[in-house]
């Protein structure tokens, strides 16, 4: 224990270790916060998407701080909802009721929005309302959309309305809706826009609500992916997953390797020989290939992968290193003394030999963690990642399948990569410093 | 074997079998080769010899760390050479071990209290009694004030203090016999006397039998009653300390005594007499008497063909040497 | 007494450690002539091994202080730069046999090659000429010539020690330092090695500085004795007087703690521990453990001249 305290004091001499350990602690803190604020089941649900979870996020939006790199003011998502007000219902003499809603918003950005969408929700018993929509630009121009008869929910993606686009003869609907001129080939118009909703309700209790979403080009701290999911969720949740995976793999492998090696070396004879042979065969086995096979034919669950990884890494060549140490320990005088005062084999192995070796393990253990983190990421990039859990590797896989780099969505690739690198570097720096601490021969002072 | 005999060793052999090579014979290292002696309760004997003579192997066989290849060991009448694990467990309480390297003998990651708690907890002593016994034993080895030492780790102690902890650990289970393998050879000259005196005091206070393994013949006179001289895996001479030092019988003992200097300026003037050659290989010992290739008094035809039996030319002074073939065997 | 070979004046060697500055060698002064053997006696932690390193400038990286005067044949070698020291002094004028030297033999070289190396490097001899010299020195130390082609692990401990001795002697240096040359060896082997050293001193006139804690063995070779305690020399005297009657209280206690084979003697020991070389006490460094201390001992005593040409660092001899 005092060795630990003395060692921690020594860490002061190594700035790289301090940096590394600080970052590790920050990552751990982040993991803790993430797990507490977004519970696991919630994260899975969010990541699965569907059910309109991400509907109001723009797709493929860059992170908000991207604005710092752009001279143009990039648009953020604007949502206008009739539930916020601005709707009137007037009774008509023929028994119908007329709904008039004006969805107004200010647009002062320098770039077009990515999409425009409209949600209509109607309450009725039998007869659907009849709705007319008019888009009014700041220069006074008005574009009429097609009439609609919405059901309980009606999702109208204005940006994907091909007929409208053809009718307007515009290159893209965003241009048509936000640019000067009927085709929108003029300059971008800044000012007040309005979507006028005129609906006819045929029943006395019917009602109509409308929500207009003008999707921006930047969103959130980390941007969004093609399915509109906020990358921040995956990045945040990727942290505890990565750390847990790396830690558990490192711990499992190390503990098992150590125990197997200690027991084998102590018992000697046939058991030792068997363990050594298994280790040698295992060194020849292609680990990644086996994991790929397990992923393809059996299960892609993260926890199954973790278990398989530990099993495959247990008989690592580390066993040979530990064996050398244990062999020399076996002859140590204090072990001999223990046998003389009647200590049994279990006690000697677990209380006298293994504690001696543990300080030497710590640097190797810390340096091994990023290796396992990268392994998980690699498996995900190969398409064998866990389909449900958001991990950094999964983000990279999604980016790859969506051709992110070709299309210029660099943030999608750079953000998980940066986190992976940060994790790797911080553990490695800590590990190297710990190594210098625990292995006096590497010291420079 | 009368009932004051604590330890009786009869024809003890400890041979280490070498692993079979694919071609060629395997052999055996004959570390202890037919050793017989009795040790009385409360008696201190010194086993003297050079490295490779088998004295450490003898010590470890007596401690129960090695199984003898042949021969018998009786402790208080109980057979130890063929003991089952329960008897061995009892035996380990009766024999304490003090090793040569005081630092190596202590686990570096445990403090003094936990080091001393280990043997007690192995043998089922309960926690409350453990603390008391630890204090008792630390006071006996004079590591006082106890509070100063009980939380320290081995590297914080001096060599002498470390050795005291080792002795304390050996005394924990109230043994009747202590085997001390070169207990002071790694300590400074001025500390050695302290430790040897401590052992002497413990011996008389608790009627302990002690087997000292050492190569320092000069100190033997002060700390034991009898000496055994070992050579080539055998005890070539046994006697009372004063007798043996004044009148060594075996040529090897004589050569050993001649080779050891006392601090005296006149030593620089003359060369010391040393027998030629090297100690014998325990794997392929010379035929007949082990010492004959180096012996100045060798009788060709006899010493090089037949192993001498034990003779007793003087009372309580025995030797394995053909020179005394006309005395009682 | 001819002191011309080696003169050490106020030699200091301090190491920097995380716990503070270790004052291993703190102002050591003595002289040694040709054909003389000086035994430096002391226990672990007194600085005697550091003294050997200081003389030969075999310094580690964390040296804090290294100064004083080291004169070889009258010439002060302290100002020499490393390259000049290596060429002119180390090994050709002063050689060393280190502690546990037999474990320092190169396991992949034959012993003849190891002993040849100083000749090839320092004297630039061709291999044939050098081999003749190697054979001569092997004979001098008592290694049979047919062992020359062997590797270190094929030799016994005593033989290995002789090889290391041969390596030190091969350039015929006038002074050889020996740091615990026989402490790991058996009694008979020890006696053999001491015989070899005696013979070399007689036949070639080489001077030796024997550093050891084994007082009895040191008397086999020593003409003069120096006793070190806590980084300082506390007694310097000729062997005959010293072994008969040491003057310094520490030396007296040390002699009293060494048992004698040939006579029954009451043994004494020194209670306490030597002071830490980092945190040295004020005044006489042995005073805390000295039974003869008095008020004056609160001041650090200088080396004083006592009878018979002996020197003692003790106020009792003022």
C-alpha cells in the first residue's frame, strides 16, 4: 500500500501521466454522468429511432459549433406550431367551421434550410377536414401547395414533393421556397415567412393542428446522422460502453491469465505442460477471424463478443511472461519459509505469489485497455457490432455505409475517431508513466 | 533412542533425480548421503561445511520441505519421513525455520503484523489470541517499542531487525526445534553477535533445540555444544565443540581449521595451507572416501575403494575416516 | 614510508537521491606506496565501495559532488577529462576487482577473450603478443592454461574470481583495488585466493587496496589498515599495531565482535545502527553509539596523530 502512495507521489514527475490520468478521469466522469442522465434502456430506445423520436431533427446536420468555421450564418431548425397560438376557428353559415392558422417565422440566415416539413393532425369522427396551404415569402410572393385531407396524423414533407417542384420548375424546393423569383433562382430572401393554413372542418367537434418544421443545417453538440439521430447520444453512450468493454476485457484477461499461469507454475509437471501447450496453440489462432465468425454465425451482442474475447485472450502469451516471474518467485526464500510454517498451496499462490506480481501487471493492464476498445470499434466497422447499442465503432460503420467521407460529412467520422484516439492516448500515456514508476530500471531520475 | 531425544535421524538420504535425457543416463544428485544422528531437547548443534556439501539440503529435509529418498526421521518418536499431511501439519508447528537472507525471507508487501499473523492464522489461532501472541514474540526478540515496528514493512527495517522478525516468526507456534540456515552470514559483523546471542537466550529460555547451519567455524564455539562437519553429502566428523576444535580427527576438518585466519598481522607473512582440488561433485562422487582425492594422509588401495564406516576414537567424538580403523566402530 | 604511489586528499563523493544527498565519501585522506597492501575495513553503508568508485571515477548518473585530490605517482588526476582518465589512469595505473565480480564475467565470451581485451584496447597489441601475456597472468593467478578456452559458466566460483583477478592484473597496474573479493566464496577457496594475492604482492610488487568487512581475512594481506565509518576514515594505522590493539572506539568494538577460532573470547556487539548518510549527526558520527563519549564529542573531531605513527579521528587522543 505504501508502495502505491510513494508511486502516486512519483507521478508528479511525469507530466504526460498527469495529462493522461486527468483525461481518463474525465472520461470516467462523463461515463458516469451519461449513465445517470440517460438510462441504458432509454439510450437503446433513442438509438433505435422510429416512432417519430427524431422527427424534429434535421438529417445530416453539422454540429452547432461548426458555425465558428463558417462566415455564413447557418440555419438552425425552426418549429412553428399552431398549438402555440395563432389559430382561429370561425363558424360558417353552412355548418362547417373555418380554421385559419398563420404559421410565421423569421428567417435571417445566409444558407438554405435542409428540408421543410409539415405535420397536420386532425381530430374528427368521420369526415376529414379539407386543408389549403399557402406559402408566403417576404417579397410578397405566394406559392400554393396542394390541397390535403389529413387524417389523424398527416406528415407532409414539402421538400420531397416532386410534383410541386416540377410545377414550380425549380431546381430544389428549398430554393423555390426561400429564393427570390418563382423558381427561386434569385438571392436568398431574408425576412418574415408565413405558411397560411386554411382548413374546413365538417364536424362540430373536429379540430386541426399544424406544425411546420424548417430543418436547419446545424444541430446540437455533435450533429446528426442520416436517420436524424443526434450523434451526441451515441458519442456520450459510447464512452461508458467503450470503457466498460475495455476494462472488463483487460481485467478478465489479466486475472485469468495470471491465475492460470500461477497455478500452472506452482503445480508444475503435467498441468504446467498442458497449459503451456494450450497457450502456444492459442497464439497461433487468428483471434479477430474467430470473433468475426462468432459474430456472423452466432450472435453480435456486445456481451457475447466480450465473453468470447476474454476466452480467446486468456491463454495469451502473457502467460509465458508471468510464468517466468512465478518460476523465480517459487524459489524465493519467503515462499520456502511459508512452506516451512505449514502454508498450503492455495495460500502460497494467492496470498504470497500473486500479490507480488500485481504491481508489475498494472502498467500492462492499463496499456491493454485501449487495445480492446479499438478491437470493439474494429468489429463494429466490419459490420459485426452490436445492432442495438450505440458505440463509437457503430457510428463509424454508419458513416461508412452512408458514404460520409465522400459526401463531405466529415464530422460524422471525425467525432468518434477523435474520442477513440483520446481514449487510446490517455490510457497509453498513463500506462507508460505507470510502467516507468513500477519498473525502476526504466526510470530516468 | 531415549526419551530425551527430540530428533532422531537414521540413514537419511536425499537424492535429487535428474530428469531423463533422451540419450544417456539420468543421474541423481546425492545431496544428503547416509546421515545418522540424534539431537536432544534443548541442545544446539552446528552443521559446518562449504557450499555444495549438502548442509542446506539436510536442513530442508529435516524441516519437511523435501521428502527423503531413503532413511528415517523421528521427531518425539513420530515418523516424519512417511508422515501424512495431518502429522506434517503438526510437525510444522514444532520446527521453526530461520533463513539466511533476512530480506528475502519476508514477503515485501506485508507489514510486520501481517507477516506474523500468517502462521497463526494457518494453524487456526483466533484473531484475539493472535494479536497477543504477536506482541509476546516481538518482545522476546526485543523489537521494542512494539508500536514502532508492527506497522513497518521489511524494506524499512535494518538487516538485523529483519532477522529478528524472521526469528519471531519462527517462534510463533512455540516450536521445540529451530533450524537456522546461515542465520547471520548476510549481516554485518557487529550485528551478528547480537543475533546469535538472541538465539542463545531463546534456546535457554524455552529449552529449544537448535540446528545451526553455517560455514563460519569461528563463531561456532560460542553458540553450540556439538559440531557436525559435512563434506560431500556426509557427516565426516561429529564432536563436542571444544574437543573438535582443539583436536580435529578428520583430515578435512584439519584442513578447514588450518585455512581459517584469526585477525593477526603475522598472517600476511606466510601462505596458508590449503588442500588442492575442488569439493566433490554430488552427482558423480569419488569412489570410497569422498575426500580421498585431496587428502594428504590418504592410504591408496583403501581410501579410494571402500567407504569408511563411522569410528569413535574418543568418547562422543566420531569420524568417517580409515585412519582410525583400529578403534571401535 | 614511501607514499608515492597514491595520494588521496579530502576526497568527496555525494549522490543525489529522491530522499536527499547521500554523503557516501566525506573527506577521505590517506596515501599508499608501492608494494603495500591497505585494508579498508567497515560495515555495510560506511561508504567503502563508494570510495573505490571515487578513486576510479566510476560514477553513476546522480552525482551531486565529486571533488578532492587524487594523485597518482605525484600527478593530480582529478582535472583529467574523461577520455584522458580512461586512457592513462583507469586500468593501466589502477584496476579494480568488483564485488561479486565472478557474476560480472561476460557469459558469451570465452575467458581468454575477456582477459585479452584490456591488452588489445589499451596497449594496441596484436593478438599473438597479447596471448603470451595472458598465459603468463593466468599462471600467476593459478588458472590452468587449458581452462583458457572455457566460458564463464563452466568454471567454479573460485576459478571465476581468479579470472577476474587476471583481468585486473593483465596490464600490470601498480595498484589494484579489491572490493570484497572473497565474500561470496568458501573458506578453502578464500584461503587460496588470499595466497594468490600474497604471492603477487611478493613477486610483482603490486600494491593492493582491499575493501572488506571481513577483518580476519583482511589480516592475511594487509600492511596497513584504514577503518571507515559513516563516510569518514576513523583510524589509519599499520597492521601490526592495529590488529593487536585498535585505538578508535568503533574499531575496538568491531574487533571485539569478531570471534576467534583458536581461542575462547567474550564477544561484544555494538548496539544501534550506523547513521544515515543523508542525515548525518553533528559532531563525531560515532558518538551516539560510543560508550566512551564525553562533552568534546559534540564537535566533529579531525584526524589526529597518535603514537607509533597512527592516526585516529577521536577526541580521546587529542
